[in-house]
C-alpha cells in the first residue's frame, strides 16, 4: 500500500548511559518527565515517526541506577496543549487527549529489569500511537565501535540484529510500523563500500543483514546509508555515487556500484530506502558546496539518478527506482549565521522539488533531534527547559511539510 510521507524526529538515549530515551530526568512534571507525554507532544506537533538511536552494548546492560518510574506532577491538559501551540497560535488540538499520570507516577509500567526489555517496550508504545519507529544502530563512541578491537564481528552484528527484529516483531503494535537503520554513518568508523584495512565492507554487510532479516520481516523498511566518499564531499550517511567517471575524477572514492548491482536483484528490493544525511555548516563545518547549485549537483551525483526515471539499472538491465528519505538533517540558526539560513533554504528547496530538478521525489525526512543535549545542533526543545519548544526550528520544518 502507499506509504505516508515520513515526518520524523530523532531521539537518542539507548545508545549511551541514559539507558532510555533521554531528557526525562529534567523538569518537575509530566511535560518533560513522562515518556508517553513526550511522545504525545511530538505527535501533536505533527511528527508521524520517531528515530530511536541504540547500540547493542547498551541494550545488553542492566538498568542499574536508572529507574525511570518516578514521582511527578501531572501537567494537565491545558498546559500540555499550550506547550505545543506556537506563539500567537489559535490552539493546538492534534494528537488527541494527552496521557494522564495515574497516582502521580511518571513512566508507570516501564520495565526496570533490563534495558533490552525497556527498549522493546518504548518502541512498541511509539507504534501503538500510530507512529512509525525507525530503530537506528548508533554508536555512542564507547561501545560496539566498528573497526576497533572491541567491535562485534560482522556475524555477531547480523545475529544481534536478527534477534532484535524478531523480538520487535513479536510485540503487539510494532509490526507494520517498523523501520531499520542498519548502521548510522559508517564513515565514522572508516568503513567503505568494499573491505579495507581489515574492516568489513558495507556492501557485503548490508546485503548479508537484509538477506538474513527480510524473510522474517516482510513489511520492514531497511534504511541504507552511504559511505566512503568524503573526497566527493559526500559525508556522514551520504555517499551513493556509482558513476565511474565521477569516482575517477575525485580519486580514492569508494564505489557504491557493486552494492547496487546486486541489491536491485533481491526479492526485498522494494523495502530498501536510501537514507543520506545532509547537514548545514554549523555541524558539517563545510566552507563551500552547502547551498544552491553546488549542493543540488553533489546530491544528484550521489543518489539523484537512483530515485528518478528508471532508477538504477544494473549491467543485466534490471532496474529499480529507490525511495529516498533524508535520514538526518538539522540547522542551528543561532551559531550558523547567514550561511546556515542559506543552506537550510537550499535543503528545503531540494526536498520539496525532489532530486534531478524535480524528476525524483523524497519520501520523508528525520530531524536531529528532539534532545536538547546534542552538542553541535541543540534540539527542538530548549536547553534551559525542555518544556519549551524551539519554535524557530519548528517553523523551519514547516518549509518541508511539518
């Protein structure tokens, strides 16, 4: 069936010491302390998907000193509706009635016996609210570091994914709402499309993982991120160039062609989503190529031809037109200055018109992030009080469909 346009927000915590989606220890009432209420606020703002960052090392830990079931005050419907109403707005009614806080306890019912069960519970609750959940293997820099001595082997990585997806599919509400971001920003671990320096190649890792998991999850979507193409200014989740001439011109660029030659023949090809990450200068530190024709040309070279026309055609003439979702993007108008606005306006134009000057389309986007404690981007909530929405960022997302 036709899929909705994804309007998603990234939320981290299961990939680090929080052992839960974070910011829930702030404030004094349910607006910020209660997981269900925060999900309601996201939905009331217009988001229909949440990208949940995790890593296996964190999921395997005991909950320890992080009991999220805690006493808190019910903020009340009036305050909650007011919190998601823009300044001067007529009143926000989306999302239905907000959750109540029985017996003055936030996060009642959250599992406290294991982080793994807590993760399953949180994802299933998101799905129960008629929202899509994108589970994202996202290393925090402390564990599961690909390429380091402590990295789980490719076999172990795939086995852990297979177990997690099976357990998510066994939850009451997750089936039909589950999307899988196999690895966040492989560039961060110096992984290329092909094996190199003793590290696995992403082409083989992606294909093996989907071969294993797709038969048991026929309605899952697999988000694939690019890698190995920083010399072509494609970084941090972008990097899908297959054109051999472009690869030669830029030198030392890892080619995505072997991956695409094979994946278009797979029975699960309709489940594969290209998920580039595109950031503005406050985060990317780019001095050029971040706006206008330079940005559009770079992105068209990376994935534009794969989402328009016939899509990617392999040497045997097998073609597939891919879905593309902007897997991460953000802006920081406070620290970025004029370049940040120029960049965001260009990203908005590109998302709205589609790649190749309108011959391709986007299927959605995910904004980084909800959390206020993301160092280089900040969040959609205030760093001084996560009760308060950053309306300048919400306004910027209205340009791309929120």
